[in-house]
């Protein structure tokens, strides 16, 4: 999800993975033609071998179909992004849909945006979490800087007053570096840290949790398709991670290291 939003918002930036779609020219044209011109709308379809969210699999290490519909005008943007999740019969999760809107700009060569986002989970069965709600609101702050034509850096911070399953305050930070390689390839390396208070979640027994995750992604665009291959891992383990034990029933180690292949096409 983060790749899609950053790709939409940061003009002229190569901040994450295969980001290369700038919106600066689209913004200029949008001013001339009005906010509802067709040029201001876009859509993306994605197939991935594993839906990874901050180092964790949200599909029990299975493939996912994803899509988004976005609008941008001048410095403003909005959209919706959706992904299939783990099987409904086994986990009670079927579909995630994220709604977001925000403002993007640039200062002293730094491209940045601020964005509220709401995660909505359909067909959620709260029996494993004492009736706690899965839906989440977060506020994102995001910035990227191109050091030169080859290297760029990116960082983000996200805050939620009540994280997944009413688990209390959440703080998330991530930084990454992207290097442009020959033949149109790019290499991205990222490091993130998630901290959740946990005091409000009865299923966590008043205990919070935190973990670090890291990933390396090789990406390339071919004939209009964005291809990426990512290796990721976390400091969390199956025995102690509350997300594994309560989100997915502990059947799969969703925080273990994994390799993910993704292909997407924007329209």
C-alpha cells in the first residue's frame, strides 16, 4: 500500500521500489482542465505472491489480487485501494479496503505529503479478539529526497490513536534508499519499526508489542508493467508475536522471512 500512495503523491521522486510515475505534469494539466478532467484519474491492478504489510503477511503467505482508483488535482489527492486477504473460511477476513486523501508539495528539494488513511476490513469475525474492531485510522507524514539521478532517500511516520483490534496508540517509522541500476532496474533497501501500546486490547492482556522489519527489492518496468522481487524479514517470531497468535490463529508464521513477486499495471 505504501508504494502505491508514495508513487501517487511524490512528484519526480524515485523513493520506493519501482517508483517512477511523477504527478508534476499531471498537476499542471489538471489546473488547466479542471479537477474532474479524465487526466486527473488513474487506476492500478496488482497481482502479488504475498500481501506483505510492514513485514507481515496478511494472506497467510498466499497470493493476493489488489487494485486502486486514484484522483489528483494540483497538490491534492484522494483514492481507494483494496486487496484480497486470507481465506474467509479459515480466518474471517476476506477483503481490505483503504480510503485516503491528502496534500502533497515540495520544499527545498524534498517532496512530502500528509495523509489520513482509514483501513476497512470486510467480513471480519472478531471472535478471536474479544469483539475488538479490526478497522484502523492512521495519519501519515512522508518525505523523499533525490540526492542525484541515481540515489534517493525516503522516510515516513504513521500514527494511530487505536491500532488494529483496538490495541491502543501505534507509532510506525520507516526509512529506505533506492539506487537506480543499469538496464532500467532499481534496488531498494528499507528498515521499519512498529510499536503498539496494547493497553486497550483485552486479548493482549494489557501488553503492547514492537518489532523491526527490513526488506530489499529489485524492480523494473517492462512493456508498461511494473515488476518487483522483494526479500523481507522481521525481528518478531511465531511464538511471541501477538499478531500471529491472534490475527491468524498462529497457523502460519506470518512474520518469517519471505520472497515476494509482484506485477502491476497502471491505467
